[in-house]
C-alpha cells in the first residue's frame, strides 16, 4: 500500500505534538556545532519533523568554560542527569 508522504506530513503539521527534548553530551567542537546547527535551522527542522526540536540540557567536562555556541535555555548538567527519560 502506497501512502503519499505529503498527506502524512500535513497530518503531523496540523497536530499538537509535543516538542522533542534532547540533551547534548559535550559542548566542544562537535557538541557546540550541533547546538549551533539545530538553533540556526530550528524552523526548517520543525517544519520537516512536524514538531520542534528543543535542546534542554547539556553536559561537559568543565561547565564553566566559554562555549562556541549559544547556551541560553540549555541547562548545564552532569553526565548522570542526561540519562533521563523526561528530557
């Protein structure tokens, strides 16, 4: 059975799905770059995914170190706190 993807996308787009909450492990070159890409492209990602992608927490070796990304709205946590089904 072939289902048109545009019909599925329109159903998702019109729904009130909760945002996908994610945590980032590490805020160095890769983790910080991931934060930058997700924030810069948030609107397009949400449009394609049918819901928002929200970075809620991040862990790093040194939480006080200056970062290459904007960490506003991201709660800095220890490694153990990232393994949480409620993120």
